[in-house]
């Protein structure tokens, strides 16, 4: 098969759309359970989004790798290094942007000393780079073996280098010490209440295997072609991965925030099953229409629209005005366009504040969809 399956594009686009949805609630304090990450161990639908995207990166890689192999090492290294550096730099730019912030009544610069170095795009860049190198030189079978070694080795490292009786807790996980030593506390994520980076260096290795699995599935689809043998193989592989990850969870808990090996297998299995379902519906049964087109256009400009969804709210937050005067402190309370829209338009629609928060997220998705739809109509595809 020389042409990409349409279902792969829909899969990637749906993943990007869901990434934007879960990252843009009206209020982080009011979110429906499935749209929240698991507090620590466990896996919610939201915890599937990032690994699904890495899996999709591997799918896409399976189509370009033959061209890299034919072009030779010089072309391969040039393209892969360039793309890696660009994606990483864009992620770093996004963390630092818009380079200024409000401090009371004044705009002040955002100091580099306090900027988080890693993040979603930076992890994508590293996983893309190392998975590409492994696959290019070790080929599919070697990459599968190396991936298995990485997952087992990561388990051993977590187990033996962790502190305390339970090495898989936030306070005992070995990776925080590694990230702190290499990056410094000020450059780490603080969302857990302590310096800890869920996309740091220490947990990057098992995430690489997510890309490798995506590559292997994409290659398998191409080799088998549009057949029920291919579909059955995907379903079987997905079930095996899910079950293996589930059983491994008993000793190495499924956990996105430290990206455990059981989490890689479990989510890769679910990604494989989801992709097999889409292939069946779209390629075999031709059940497609507005729903598939909706997701497809997200997949045609995935990096651009993801970056825009993170950058635009930060720029708009700089354009603020006085909303009211606090009756207790008599201080000015400022707002900007997006918080105002949530507070005055979305929040009042229901007494359950989660509904207004979800409405805001859905309107956000519709807004960004209109952008990628317009780009697709004009055949504009922004790629790195």
C-alpha cells in the first residue's frame, strides 16, 4: 500500500482535537472526571491523549522512513536533527511566551531563570529523534527488541533507584532528583505543588517506545494492506498490549506522570484498538462524513494549531481591563477576553459549573477548527 489510510489522518486529527479540548477548560476547578488526569496512579480518557499522539507520530514515521533509508544517512540526519531542534525550540518558545507578564499594575519581563525547559512539544521532539535513530539503524525487529529492553530497564531503574518502600510515589520516584540535578529546580514544572516535571528527561525513555509501537503498527498496516487479516492482527496486538499492561500494573502501576512501562503498553494497546476500529469503519465500511472531516482537518495542521491554542490565550491575557473593585480590599480586579467570556457567557448556563466549563472548551475547539478548516480549504499546510 503506497497511500496513507484516511483513518490514520482521522486518528491523528482526533488526538490533536482532544489535546486542545482537555487543555482549555473554562475553569480548572470545575471539570468532568473523564476530562481530568488521574491524580497519580491510574488512567483516565485524558491520560490517553498524549500517548496516542506519540503513537500517531510513529504511524507517520512508518511512511517516511523508507524515503530516509533510500536517501542515505546524510539526508536522514539532516532532516531528523532539523525537525527535532525546531519542535523543541517551538516548545521552549511556547513556555517562555509572551515574554512579559502583569505584576500588579506593571508589565515585567519573564526571567529565563524561572522558565520551564521541558513540556509536551519538547517530549515529542526527543521521542521523535531517538525513535527515528533506533528504527533507522536497528530496523523494525531491532527496534521492537530495543523497545522491550527500554521498558524493562526503566522498571528496574524506578524500582532500585527510587527512595523508600514505595518507589513509585511522587516523593520517592527517582526521576525528580535526576531532573533537578540536570535542569535545576527553577526550570521544572510546579503543578503538583512541588518541583516535578511529568515531561522531564527522566521519564522520556519509555515514551520513546510509544513512537516505536506506532511505527510498527503503521508498517504492519502497509505490509498487509486493506485486508481482514490485517484488521484481525491489529485487534489481537491491541488486546495483547492492553492485557500485558494491565497485568504489569499489579507490580509497576499505570501512571502517566512518571510514564511507567505498564502505561506505555496499556495506552499503545488502546491506541491500536482505536485505530483498528477507525480502519474498519472508514476503510472497510466507508462510514465517514462530517464527523471524520471534522477531525481530519485538525490532523493536517497538527503542530500549528496546537501551538496556536497555547500561544493565543497568553497573548490575549495581556490585553486586560478592570472588571470590578473588590469590596473587601478596594483593589481593582482585572479580567481579559477569555476569562470574561467564560464568566459571563459560559458559566451562567447551568448551576453545575462543570457544564459551563465544558461549554467553553467545546466553543474553543469550534474556534480552532474554523481556523484549520479555512487553512485546509486554501490548501495551506504548515509543517516543520
